[in-house]
């Protein structure tokens, strides 16, 4: 469902130089899979996800999402993805139910199908108890769950989630993790970024480690450990990122 080959994204800095945010990102994610993208700050995780969500245009490489080319078919890509960015951006005066109704209608959903779908995602992310409370009266965790519900309300086959549990307490994080696992079990292709190694180990089918704009390795936890001769994901992560930092020094 997601095929990325040598994706690159560069920016021009204020001095006229070139900043290579993503240099060589190659990865793939299938239906029913949760793929975790791990890396330190500045590694290129968010830029990669924004390119795949069509909010940024890559400067090199190629990608296909749900069979559609990222650059030549951006509208078709958008129809097939749900994207959660690091900034949730909810309308304060709307309630969660109104928010989901608005976005579902943007995707052409109407009538009983719309109502059934909204009830489903409200339950999936445990939002029902505050579904009719204005968004500006919600906690950070509540808003994050509404943001996730908004990303999936149109039932897309591919989900791109940028740190979906950032800033959440362990209990709310677990609710979100279970919802993501449920979506993958229903056949969704889920690509997410996270800083949480334990979370990636617990819920991800496969993992890609990114450093300095390059995907250094991808595979199951067992495969990454075998490649790096380490005993766990933590060891494999630091072995890969450490090798990259050493090579750049």
C-alpha cells in the first residue's frame, strides 16, 4: 500500500544554502501492517511523512500510495489516506461530533452511512462521553483522540500518523495504541513515527530506523537485532543511529 524509493526533500536556507531534510528514504508498508519510523529529532521522520501526505513535494525519488503516484496523482493519494500531523488543529467552537461530521461530509459521506461511521470512530477512540463538548474544553489527550478520529472518519485504506501519542499519559496512550492495532487488524496500512521504543516494540509489525535523512535499516525487531548483533530494539536502535553519527563525524 505504501512503496517509497529513495525519497528526498531539500530546502533552501536563508543564506542560499541547501538543507537536506531527507536524503534517501526507502521503505514499504502493506495492508494490515503497522510500520514504525524511529529516529532522533531532526532525522527526517516528520518531513518524510509530510511528503507522503502530499503536504510537501519531494525533490527526489518516488513513492506510490494505494497504487497512486505521489507527485503525479496527489489528489488520488489524498483520497486514500488519513493523516495526523504533530499539530492537531481542531476548530475550538465545534464539538468532536460536529468535527467528524464536517470532515466526513468533505469526503462525500452522507445520511445513515455517515452517522454509523461517526458512531463507530467515537467508540473506537473512546470519545463518546465527551462527543458533544466544545473542542476548546477538551484536554490534550481528548483532542489527540479527536484528531485521530478525524484522520480515519472517511475510512481510508492508508493511515499516516506523526507521533500519535505525543504528550499523552500512559492510559490514554494505551487507548490510542489499541485503536491503531484494531485498525490494522481490519486491514488498514498504518505508517507512524514515534520516539517511544517500547511502543514501537509492542505494536509495530516492522520498523524503519532513520538517521540524518536516510532509512538506515528496516525489518522486524528480530531482523534488526540480528543485523546489529544486539539483544533488543533499544540496542539495535542505538547501534544503527550510533553508526550513522560516527560516520558523519
